[in-house]
C-alpha cells in the first residue's frame, strides 16, 4: 500500500510541481500529444480535454505546439510563481 501511495505522490508532484520542464513537455507531446497529456502537464486542462477528444485537433494542434512549446512552458512557470 505504501508503494502505491508513493507512486501516486510522485505522479502528483510531476504534474503539480513548481517548475515545468521543456524536455518533459516535448516528451509528452511526442508520445501522447494526441491525448493532450502535455496540456494537462502545463496546467491547461481545458485544452487538454479538447486535444483528447479531437486527436490533438486532428494533428494541427500538435504541429502548432511543437513550435510553441517553449512559450507554453515559460507561461506555465510564470503562472506557478
């Protein structure tokens, strides 16, 4: 039971921690972009749901996020300060 709680604590820390990582964001975009995981990671749950329901807005949103990711990360880190 303790191991399970620790695992969820680490996942919770990764998604709600103070600083967001550009490398982690690109990793989520590359592997789970169509599901919007990178949007949830950057504290944008509304667009995360939209991406999940539309397949990353039919792929165009993923292409857009590839170039805009540094700005999304900067914005998320500013918001967390």
